[in-house]
């Protein structure tokens, strides 16, 4: 819409054709080197390489850094050609908007640097600048996002705008080393910023690209020409066929906004431009009046039926089917309680005072390893106590023999190929053997004189 408006405006302002054509080229280059609001490094490098020879300006939207940059070929203080970089913040901080009672006063650009053409042509500089700006357009930098304290921890507040320090401080500082600060005309804008934030995850705010375009045009245009063009473009927005379906209230608000800006234009303005704006306002006013007349000529609503209302009779509603249903509900008999689902766990819990039995350990295939591990923990924790309490039990040796035999059969099947588990199994068998040896010696002390060869 901006390029089309500039082209149409140029047809009316032939006296400013050079400035307007340069602005069209600037915005066209912006569209060329951006892909879905991200800077394309190859296209930007191409434009920067051609800038010293062809002149003009390159407008960049560094979205991830909330910054805009205007690069152009200018004449510096010594009348030599130079490449000028102008950077500025786009969306203000939430606090700045909250704390300002009226319009927010802002100045542009934030900083500017001139680089001599000879320095700019040095090998690798253009590529470095292009790669840096392209990467910063999509990659957020740590420490640049305002923080909020949540659950006792400082976290990035993604509902606030990003601090443009990576552009205004880092990039411009790097460029300042290769060049020198530029003396530029500072423009001031009183922006009616709003942060609409209610029942929403993220706040609604003004589109930063629109601010970028307005600042760039105001930096390149004479003041009066910029004001006139903005009114001209807004009038074209009203005339756009895509906006003809808007409500009367919204179209009236748009017309009032244009009319307010017309009052601020210097007098006398360009006759062709003023005539175009006046025709737009007149056509919009006529369309709104036509809609209003259409509403007035419509037949009034027939409200005669309200006179026949009988509230006492109408508020009594008979629902016989509901009465039958409610009586049936009260007469219902209690049903049979459903059998509760009581699943059984496959995990075996061993009694600390009783010698475990491993006959049902492998009955649940999903819990075999867990049950064997539970048995090994029981042996390590309770076998010593069981041995002391059953030392004089005549069946203790037989019970331990059966236990170690069952355990060995289970581990040989389920621990096969697992060296770590087999090591635990060997230690467990030896612990059971120690208890078995103690019980056997207590029942038959003569066996203590036999040397088994283990040490």
C-alpha cells in the first residue's frame, strides 16, 4: 500500500519527483531483502555492495532486536561520499507507555555513523555487516529482554518489548570504530502508543513496521511533504475497495482522523493533493449519509404484539412430561452395587521374620527382576537375624537348601547375559550358604573339623 501511494502521490507532486522516486526505491529494497520479516543475508550483501555505486537507501527491520536501521549513501562533512547507518528503537517499553499521561515523545534516529567509502569497500566488511544484521533479525540475544519475577525467580518477560541494545550499542559501536559519529537532523514524534492488554496472553500494540516506514520517510522527506503524504495515503486507505465493507462507525473514525490531519497541513498546500483529499472526504461523507438515510427509510419494528402480553399467564408453563419423569426418579429402587475392581500387584512383599518362598516369584513375567531384587535385599538385611532365631531348628538346613536351589534356577534363567546381576546372585548365594553352614555346624559340631577347602 505504501509503494502504491508513493507512486500515485508522485503523479500529483511532479516537483518532488526525485525525493519520491528515491523513497519508492528504498521501500522496494526493503521488500527485496526481507523474507517474512527476516533479513536475507545474500540479498542484503548484494544491496550493500551496490550502495556506494548506485546510491539510494536500504531500510531494514531487525525484528528480533526491536530495531530499525536505515543505510544510505550521503555526503559527509568534508563533502566526500560516505555510507551512513542510522539505527533506532521501534516499539517502546511497556513502562514508558504506562507512565506517560499523554502522547509519548520520541526522537529518531537513536544514533548515526558515517563510514568512508574506501573503508566500506575493504574486504569482508560488507559481508560481516550483512551476516550480523541477518542473524540478529531472527536470533534473540540474552539479557535484552525485560525480566519479571515469577515464583521467586527472575524470568524473561516475553510480553514486553526487546531492548535494542544489540543494534544501538553493539553493532553501532562496531561501525563507529570503522567510521565516525554522524551529525544528523533529529526528528521528534509524539506517538499515541497503546498497550491493550486484557484477557489475553500477549498485549496488542502498534505494528512496528509501520513505525519503521514513517520514521524512514520523515527522515528522507521535507517536513511539510511528509505530513502531506501521510494524509494522502490515509485518504487512499479510505477509498480502498477492500475497506468499503467496514462499519459506518469505523469509516467515520477514519474520515475524522484524515480531517484532523488536513487541518494541520501548511496552507496553501498542493492543489491537486488537497483536491484528492477533499474528494475522498466528500465521497465518504456522502456514502455515510446514504447509509443513514437507508436506515431511516426502513419500516419501523412492529411492536404491537407487546400490548397483548399477559405476564401472569405466560409465566406459568406446563411440562407434564417433566412431572412424570420426576415422579419416576423418586420411585426408583437402588441398584446392585457394582463389584469393585481390585487389581492385584505382581510385586512380592517378603515378611522380614519369615524365610521367603520363591515358588510364585515368576508368576508375573513383568515383575520377575523386581521380585528377585526384593529377595536379594531381604537376604542382605534379614538373613542374619533369621539364622540366629532358627539356629536350633532341625528343618533350617533343608529350608535353606530348597531356597538356594530355587534362587539359582531363577537367576540362571533371568540373569543370563547380565554380568552385574549375576555378580549379585553369587553374593546372595554365598550369604545363604553362610547361614546354611552355621545351622549345620550347630546341629552337627563334628562337621566343624572338616576342611572344605574354602578360605
